[in-house]
């Protein structure tokens, strides 16, 4: 089984405190993960040095600076499972439909997105929709959160309340 740590909307500007914060999340919630997915809005991409020995797959969010080679969307394959990764845009209403449309014609097993800061983990027509929420700015969400994906016989997601 492949375990994947999932983040979005970290919105961290200060490098030192950002690395410390993400290392704490790694140590507490991401033990045994083989890689990290970040669905955009890192703000300071150097904070991802907290995961220096792990592969990090990320996309650009609306608050991220333009960076050569950083895609707005991508598909990452784990075993035979295809994971779409995108940030999202616009109001929370209709967000899932907008990000799903960006992968029109592609066969996905999981769609990871961010932007709303609201954690989501549900299936629709066999597709797992997964938004880890935000570890730093919960907005209207009930708690600050990150996520775990487990890929094995099937793809499963878990939202982790980091306030608990």
C-alpha cells in the first residue's frame, strides 16, 4: 500500500517557521508516507524543504508566484491509479465541477484539489474527490486539516484534524 501526504492552501510566507510547522505535521501525521501532494497556494515554495527526502508533486495556486515549470494541473500515477492534482479557482459553489472539467476526457481515480480551504473526501461515480482543507487558514471549515491518501486495491482518503 502506498501512503501519500496531501496538503493545500498552506499560505506560509516565513521560511523558518514554515519549515518547522510542516516538519511537525510530517512527524505527527505523515509518518510512513512515500510522497507529498500539494494542491497549490504554498506562497513560499521553499517551505517544502520540510519534506526534503520525499518526492513532492505540486501545482500552482492562485496565490503562488509564477514559477518556471510549475503546472496549474497535472496527473500523477501511483501503481495503476491516476490522481489529478489542481488548485481550483472562483467561489466554493461549483468548485468541484470546475476542477473536474479541467480533466475532461482523462480517466482519473482520484481528484485532489484545494482553494476552498474546506476538507472534502467523497466518491461520485467511482471518482474520489479529495480536498485536504488548510492547515493554516480554516475559513469556514470546522478545523485546520491535512489529508492522507492510501493507494492499494482501491484508493482511500482520510481527512486529518490537526487541531485535535
